[in-house]
């Protein structure tokens, strides 16, 4: 298995896990861009957002709801935060295992790139 996020799920690579359930794992980004920077990933290896199908609607919704819960847990829900998913080359996706970024704890800029 050469996917770094699959290896995190398998606990072959250490991570700061903040949440996990049967469908997803959430851990702190190794190179945080904000005081809170958490990645929410599906346990199943899905290469990118573009690979989601209609059958994955519950999973996609769950990832967003988990991000909301974590925002509350991190104490940033009231102040506001950002959820983003990079997809593909021009979307600047670096790790080819679907992941949602939860960013907050500072005033984010309008720059999405
Ligand atoms: P993206 O550019 O959307 O594909 O984001 C990939 C993210 O994964 C980046 O923010 C990296 O800092 C993060 N990342 C890469 N390797 C690890 C790791 N071993 N543990 C935690 N985060 C990681
Ligand atoms: Zn993977």
C-alpha cells in the first residue's frame, strides 16, 4: 500500500487523530495553514472528489457533518471556518486519497489558491 493516508488509517504512519468512526478518520494536518487545520478522510481509498458517485452521497454528507462537529470541538464554530476539497492537478490536490480540509482559528483570506 503506497497511499500515505491509507497508511495513516492502518496506523503504519503516525498522525494526530482527532476523530474516527466506521466511515471516516480525522487528523491534524502535518503542515497546518491555520491554528485549526484538520483533514477528514474516508476509510475507503477514494482517489479524489471526482471519483465519488451517487452511492457516496451519504459518505460525502457525513464528511461535512464531521467537519462541523470538529469545528465546534475546536471552538471555532461561532467565529467561522472553511471547508475545502482540492481535486486533481489544477485543483492542486497533492495526496491522491480524498480529503476535506477544515481550516479556522484565524481570519482567512479570500485567496482560495
Ligand atoms: P492537498 O494539497 O489538498 O492534497 O492537501 C494535502 C494535505 O495533506 C497537505 O495539507 C499536507 O500538509 C497534508 N499531509 C501530507 N502528508 C501528511 C501526513 N503524513 N500527516 C498529516 N497531513 C499530511
Ligand atoms: Zn488511500
